[in-house]
C-alpha cells in the first residue's frame, strides 16, 4: 500500500484533498483523450490507407499502444502517488534537472493545448452562431475564464464538471454512431473509387501504415490523464489502475465505433475525400442541421478537454514548487483543494497565448515534446525497477520488461519521425530545452541563497 508520508490528510485546509475516485479518473482520461481529433482524423487515415480493414487495424494498433503505455504509467503512478505526473517520475529517476526539464516541457505542452482548445471553442461557437463570428477571441477568453473560476471553487466543482462534460461528450458521440448505423442517409454523393493500398508493394504498405499511426497516436494522447491526481485519490493503489485501464478501453471502443459509423455512411472513398467527415456524415443523416450538431458536440468536447487541462496544469506547477524547483507561492492551495495561484498563472499564460494568437509555434513543438515526455516515463520505469526494487508497487506492469521495451522503442521511433518531419521546429525545441539548464541553475542558486538567509 502507499506510504502515508506521500499522501496528504483528506480535510487539511491549504493542502490537496484526497477525495477523488474511479469515476473522476475515467472522466479525466476520457476528457483529455477524446477531443475534436476523432471528428477529423478518420478522413486523413482513410486517405492514406484506402481500405476499411486497414483503417480498423491501425486504430486497433493505436489503441493497443495506448493501453500498454497506460500499464507502464499506472505502475509509476501507484508506486509514487504524488501530484505532478511525469515530473515526479523523472525527478525520482534522473534527479532534479531531469525532473525540472520534463516538468517544464509538460507545463508548456498543457499551456499550448489550453490555448489551442480555447481558440477552437471560439471557432466552433462562431460557426454555431454566425453572428458571433467577429468575437472568436472573446468567446475563447470567456470560456477559459469561466472554467478557471469554476475550478477556483475547488476540486469538487472541477471534478464534477469533468465528469458531466466527459459523459455528455461520450454520449453525444455514441448517439452519432447510433444514428449513422441505424438511419439511412437521404442521399449518398458519388465518389470516384481509388486504388487500395493493398495493391502497392509491401514496403509502401508498411510506410503508409507507420504514417497513419502517427496521427492516431496523437488522437489517443491523453490516456495518462489520471496520474496527475494520484495524490488526491481516496485509494490510488486500487483506483488508479481501474480508472486508467477502463478509461483508455472506453476511448478505444468509442474511436472504433466512430470509424465504423463513418465508413457505414460515407464509404472508404468518400471518407478519404472528406475534410470534415463527422460533419459530412451528420449532414447526410440530419440534413441541414447536421453541421450544427457536430459543432455543438465539438464545443462540448473542447470544454471538457480545457477543463481537464486546467485541472492538470496547476498540479504540475504545484509539484515543482513543492520540490523547490519553482517559487514556493505556487504550492498554496485554497480551502477547496485547488492550487489557486498555480491555476491563475497557467490561465493567464494560456489567455495571453489566445489573445495574441502566438501559440502556433509552441503547438508545433508539442508534436515532438509529447512523445519525448512519454519516453521519459517509460525509461523512468526501467531505472526505478533496477535501482529501487523495494519500492511498494501495488500495480505491476503486465509483461514487463518486454512490454515496456516495446513501447519505449515505439515512442523512440515516433520521436525520430516527428523530428525528421519538422526539422525547423525540432531545432527550435532543442534550443528551448537547452535554455532550461541555465534557468534550472538560477532556480537552484535562488533556493540556496534563501536557505542561507533563513
């Protein structure tokens, strides 16, 4: 079982509250994983593969990858049940600078994601109500501020909002699936048949499958959402494995069902030609109101994911502040269990990115960083298994070490592909990473000077 020294008192004012359970864990995994990507990505995948069975195959492979990754991080989360997620594991395995680097990368990714999703919400809302078209940034900012105020009330309010929005999002997608599978479209536009990928040489098929897996892995991103809240879970040893595994399985099932529904309505060639496949399918099923329905689902999806990110990001800052790697004021927690100064800081940064429209470069960098952060966790598991074999491990990764080795090699391959595919932003990312070291040294110098004064 988890050491009591690692867990805060449930009702202690000014500290994180240990009140969360399996339901919230599943909700945050669904909230961070299922976004607007599943409404867009199926068309891109169909265009690359041109075969329904290959489409299903790559989505299943992506789901297996996410599932095995979940097993790895669940062992880490139950072994070190503290707020902060990847930062905690990297610091334990690689020392203070390793933790600082991973924590900064994770913080930057979450901030860019919040800004992007808020901007997407503004775009969806303007599409839903064209009269608001000139107020997209205002809508994005308003969404962000409202969700920040909701989370300021406390972890109960934020977690309930997450559970409700995740449930609505999942039910809306399942309703779309049911409509596509049960109702016949009024008119199916003709599509020009394209040559299937299976007619190409085996080498070309393999390259296309690997290329198709990249956006699918990005769509599955978020499977690790529950780990950030292990310190606030009533029983992380029992609940974290359940919520993480059930959450990723639920996401995989929904992704497969959405693809089945779209293929049923649009056919492989029509799906491959579509830029907005969910909207096209809904238009055929519901007529002129189909696009509006998809925009409404997209708005709910964006709100759910923004709320999840606003729950996650302050806990990264809180954990880094608690370990002396960021200012101590970031460790302040209000009576509702929210790290309120950290929440205010991350909201202000994302709000600035939204209003200036300057998050595109950071977002491009995250395509490289998110796989690197995964990889840091998988390697941390190898290091901690070898160096600290006596640490309590309420949950052990199934099939270790081979399963962990497989996902480490997979993440490494995706990282190389991301770097090769965007050398410009890869170099910029390396520069940013290099700048974290002098920032870390400055942080350590300030911390030591304060200790001498006190």
